[in-house]
C-alpha cells in the first residue's frame, strides 16, 4: 500500500497515512473511537520530501497495515514547528473537509497584489491562531509579518485564510451585519474602525481564536508561505460549489 504525507493545519502536524486524501479527510474530520470531530484542513505533501528536522522515514516505516489488513490511518511525525520546515514547493493540493467528512480539493495558484484598497479579515491557521483585520491585501499582509516585518512580531512561515466582511468592509461602524455569522461583532467593528492606511494597518480582534470557521465565509481563499514564497489556493464561488460540489456545500453549511 502507498503511504501519503499530509500537512494538517487544524492542528498543525505532519502525518503519514495509508489513506488517500478523500478517505483521510473522512477519517480526520469524523474521527474514530474517541477522536474529536470537526473540520479538517490539510495539504498533500510530496512523498519524496525529506528534511532533517523530521523523522519521516521512521514515520513511514511505522505506517503498516493492521493485522486484519486494514490500512494504518495515521502516524504523527511531528506536531511542533511543522510549517516552517516544509517549503511551499513541496505542498500539493489543499483539502477542506467538513465535520461530516466530505472533502473539497483546492489547486494552487500564484497570488497577486490588489489594486483597490479595502479592509480585510484574516484568520491565522498556523503557526498562530489569531484573528485580525488589516488594510493590507493578503500578499502585503504576509510580507509584513514574515519577510519585511514592521513590528516585533515575525513568523518564519504562515498559513491563513481571508474571511468575508460584507458591508463592514466599507462601513464598519454602521454597515449591516446581514448574514455574517461571527459571534465577535462588537470587537470586530471596533478593530475595523481604527484602521488607517499607512498609520494603523493591522489590528488584532482575538489573540487566540477557534481554529474552525464557516467555509461559506471564505472570501478569496487560503494562503500559505514559507520565507519569500507565498502560494494561493482560491476558494470557488458559491454558485460553482452549489453546481459542482453540491453535497460538500450543503454539509459545509449545516
């Protein structure tokens, strides 16, 4: 049986498994026996990837079928400082699993800087789990906290998702909440109101935020970078998800 390598973001971990992506997403999201259930967000990692920081060959050697022939679900190779030791070139498809186990694959693209400034809502996924707002587009935001930091906070690598703000992006004080599902509306409005391009470009909303988030609120997509390289995994539009991934979309919004 083949052995796959996965980089999980919820939580951050490098995992070896004998399950292909769809089956791994089902297992990792819904759990077996006492494992907790919830969203799963994970990358396929090039099976040829090796780094002296990780005992990958030892982990793969432990990934053997059970006596009854069932495949080994998972072998955790590392759960600490994982993302910073995996170059983005070694990351493949990103998979989003609902808490019911349906998995949506996303392909990688190159990100581009935005030309029309607006307010953004970012949720850091790894190595941090902060929620913040910014006037910086995703490319500039990543650069500001990794390669060209303007403050003491600096990450060697970062994975994050941009979430939608609706009317609050243009009018944070009086904009209608609409269908925004966030439970932190007052601090979100306050944080958005103090943003000022060139003066106050980012503001923390929550220092430690829940790792899970509504998939329907993903605005542009997911971003992952290590050093100077940033990769982008765009989220399909809702109409595309309804048409081409109806079951995933329905269960993602229950």
